[in-house]
C-alpha cells in the first residue's frame, strides 16, 4: 500500500517511520528545502538554534515521544534535565519546582493537595479555564502567576485560555514520566534520525515539493497533486493541521468545517542568548512568574555543550504573545531578561516570533480536533492534532500513536 505524507515536520516523519516499517510505500512531500519543520536546528555563529521548539523533550526519556522513537528504531539519546524545573520567586530566589507549595501558607498547602487529588480523579468540566479553576479554590497571587508561567512555557497560552482539564492531565503526565530531557544534538537529532529510518525502510522524502491539492473521490482520497503532477495514494496523512488540509479539497461537511474554524493557533516569542558563563547553571526549566512577559528559560548547554561553540552557553527564553504588537512583546521580553540577570553579560543571538503560518502550535492545546477527517483515508497529525494531555512534541507523538492505531487496524 502507498502512503503519501504532506509535510516533513515531526508528526509527518514519525508517521512515515511507522508506516515504512510496516511495509508501506511511503512518500513524504515537504515544501521547504529541509526536513524537520519547527523541530530542527539552524546553525548560527557556531550555535545550534532551533527552528521552533526548544531543544527540550518535555517528558524526557520516559515519555510518549521517547517511547515512540525507541519503537521506530530511531537512534536518539535523551539527556535527563537536572533538576526538572525551578521557580524564581518574588524575592528573586530559585526554588525547586517540587517545593512550590512552600510559598503557600500551611492551610493552602493542605487544601491544594486535597483539591489536586480530587480533581485528578474527578476531572473538572471542560468549559472551565485553568485560571478560573485556580480562582475557584484559591485567592493566591503566586498560584495565579505560576499558572500563567507554566501555561505560557508549556503551551504558549495564558492560564485563562486553556481548559483546566487539559492542564491537569498535563500535570499528571509530568509526574508520571519524570521529564524533561534534552536530545543530544538538539531537535535536528530527532528528525534526522526519523528521516534515516524512513529511507532505510525504502521510503522517500521529497523536499522543495509543494502539495497543492488533495484528490477526493466520494468519501476517499486517491492521492495528491504535487507540483502539478498526480501522486497516487491509498492513504494520505497531513502534517499541516485541519484548517490548511481542508483547503486542499472540496470538503462538504459543514459541521466539521465550522468546528475546525473555531480553533486557533498559539503564538509566542523565543529569544536565544549567548553567554561566556552559565546564567542558570542547570539543564532544567526556569519558570519566571514575576516577569512581565518571559514565561520560562532553559540553558541546554549544561546538558549538551556541542550546541554552542567551546566555552559558550546557549540560553533560550520563551513567552506567549499577549498583544498584536510584536515589537512591544519582544522589547518587554528583552527587558525581563535584563531584570532576571542584572549582573550577567550576555549577547542576543536571535529573536524568533511564531504566529500565522509559522505558529507555536497550529491549534492551541485543549481545542484539538483529533486525527480524523470526513475523508475516510485522510488523517491529520502534528501540532494541529495532538493527543490529550500532551505538551508540545509529546502531544504530537500521542496524536501519531492514535492515528497509527486506527489506520493499521483498518488496513489489517
């Protein structure tokens, strides 16, 4: 059977590696001149900067992405982050993420433990946001700011913009898998390894190849039009999200289109820094609830020095975008960094903004439409169709797992 995959981002490459290993004739078409999409590296001044996602796998070597990579035979080493994360409190002190309760009164600590235990068993209504869920039980500035910092770092959303149920599932997974971790060689090590698996299984990856249309006959697709030529297929997997995929064929399902149009992408800004000395001194995430824009920072060279020139450190900050003024958002982020590290010397290497056709996620967490489409043999993977409770690339892996299970059961 022949499988056509639209897009060589992480979701497309994971799908291609799985199907090529199952005996499918896999053809991957990518419009850009390189593979990996928002999960690969840019070389700049000897640094390995990522095109999108940070050089960090949220659930490390035990999570869904790592598990799928092992299953596929992708040769990737994931270095555990130590500690998992820290929080910079209002006084400017760093505390271990697991110790955040110490910032609360004894009464609130007890109540928090009770509420979390209850909510993990009895999920809140999907209509309540994480911010409103926190406010329902606590009037505490620190918890509200930490909620925004965590959601901004992990999901590129404010706590008010993501369902409480989704965040609680993410927190549950975070403690289950004991992540995060840093892939040796950065994001590109992952996508290059997957590309190698596809090729070694006989599949082909075509870069600079633009899919313009999906051919649908009745309720099935028979292939795609690539650069003006037809490529036949028994199944088509799209890594470009529901909205862009639906524009490639004459979708008649108005309910599907209406629900798809209600989804929205998440937006953010990443600032990459160079320093001669460590700014963090560890390989975990630093959450910054008391800044104006920056949500979190990591220093990947404490785990993998090869991501920077010898003697240099690579630091990456991330922030969700709160206004339509990109220049304002960037300047506020830069101001935060100066405030966080007032006595440190660092150089800004690159500022990257993610929105529109190059967003953080094509669909914000908690509003995913799943992996199915009205066309029976057309599927959606990637950050536009993540699995529930999955942070970023972990959600991509969960979505691919869900898709492969359905697809392979159908085809036997």
